C-alpha cells in the first residue's frame, strides 16, 4: 500500500519540447539595425535594403572574343578585308567600320560604329600588316555582348536579406557601390563558469580542466552572422557571475550565453546570478538530449540563454537553439538548421521522452543517399566524438527502434 506522502506527492511536470523552447527563444527576434560599410569589408554581411544598379553592365556593345570587328555582310570564306585600326578594353576605336573593312578588337573592347559582328581570330589569316582573309563566315551579332546584357541602371540587382558572398559581393561592386547598407551583427556575450576551468594554454591544477566550450560557441556565433563578446571565466560565486552579466549588458549585448552552472547542484549558481541581475526566467530544462538543463530568460531587450557545461551539450544546443537566434537577429534566412533525410547505417534502440541528437558519421550509399551511423559512445563530454561526427541523427521522443537501412532524419555538421 502506498504511503500518504507518496500518494500526495505532485506529478512531475513534463519537460518542455525542443520546438516550443526554440519558438520561445525566437519570439520577437528581428534584425538588429543597419550599418553602412565599405564594400571591401562587407563579405559575409547581410543587406539591409535592396541594392539598385548605379550603371549599366556592359555600358556599351562589347566584344566577347579576340578577333576583328566587321560588317557581317562582307564576311564569307575567302573574303579579303582591309584592317583600319584597333580597339582594346578601355581604349575604343574612334572611327567607323566601312564596307570591306575590319578593326582589330580584343575581348571587352567597345564594338566600333558600323560593325555588327566580331570575326574571331581563329577564323582569319593575316595578309600583311593591313589586311586579313576570312576563313569562315559570320552572322550579325556574333560574339558581341550587347549593352545591358548583365543588368541596367536602376534595376534591383540584390534583394534585402541577401548575404554577401563571393558572387553577390562581386555583383554589388560591378553595380558601382562603394558602400552598402547591411544588418548590424548581433552581439553575443559568452561566459564560461566554474572554478574547475582554466584558459587554453594554462597549466590546470590537479582538479581542473581546460575551458573549450566558449571557443566553439564563439565560432558558431561568427559563422551565423554574429559577433562574440568574450566575458572570460567566472568563478563559482553568484557575485562573480552576476558582475559579468552586468558587464555584458553594459556592452549592449543582444544575447548573453552562459556555459555551465545551469543544473541543480549546490555549485550551479547561474540561475541565482541571473535572478540577482533581474533576469525574468522563461523556462529551465527541456526534453532534449544532450542539453536537458537549458535555461532561457530576458533582461530588458537582452536574451539570456544558459547552456550546459558539458562540451558536446553546449555545442549541440548552440546549433539547435542559439544559431537560429543569431541568424534571426542578423537577418539571415533560413533560420533553422536544415533537416535532411537519409538511411541508418546501424540499428538504434527505442528512444525515451527526450528528443535525441546523436553524434553520427555520414557516408554516401550506393544510390547516393546519405548513410547515417551513430558513433558508439554518446557521452556528452566527448569533444573528440563531435569533432569526428559528420551529422546529428535526430531521434524523436518515444521513437521506435529501427534497423540499419531504415529512413532517418539528420542535421549535417
């Protein structure tokens, strides 16, 4: 028979689903303002406004090949043409091409008046300094790039939200923009916590380890359009943690990320420090593996995300929860990580109540389908495992056991 105390004990509150946690973190996240910057500093930035061409490209009919500017009607196999001048890129021929004439022309040069085709160099034979023979005919318009072939002045060449990469940056420059309007990079303050941590390169004490999570999270922030603000390592005191959180607020951080101290032990002090600074906690603990002790709250306009101290937990939570927030604040779409489909390379057991993100190796099957094989040991402290992984295998709560070859969902790393 159950005791009175057991009978009266409250039912355990179910953990918040990952998707609900992600939605709360993203709620109201809008791009964070606008900067005008020099185009040679704009790689990786996101346009805050449409970019309109300030010139026509090409601005004139231009030769697409090295050869001779001619009148197509004059060119048949065996025709002799008189050479009357030369046109090069940046230096046009000032005259006009008349009947039976040809102007030596190079790629990119303006096509002279009177010419309606370019006879390529390979289809000619030199007859002294002032004459050539055509060995092939040519059609009107051949080997000419018409003015405006690429774009015309006043056309929108790049839309708001475009992330400037090697292709789009070149287009912006060709459209004659020396400066561009871009979204401000969101500032993400990153704080490690714990007396057991020392910086990389330091000599750990007998009970200490080297801090590493902060570097992974900072790199994740940068890869998704943000700027990481390092807050160092706080010791296991509420005062130290709270002081560094205040420092992040003074630095106008859009997001504060704490690493470690988010569980329920006597030395897990982040929640108390956040409360001391006035953070309104939205949730604490979610149905996610690794990463159950995630916490989230707000301090005015600053979002505060508490991630677990285990390195793999912080990286997986960073990818699933933090990266989408940074992308939303930076104006980068899509926000959520791309979920792909593949097949299992090994059997998996039935899952429990938490969504699992299993570190996995990725290969390509005979049909070209990704084959996802979980790494045998899934301990959330193993940085070497996530470094070797090519994917995160997603297993939903209570998902049934599956054999090798069964369909699966994954996020590519």
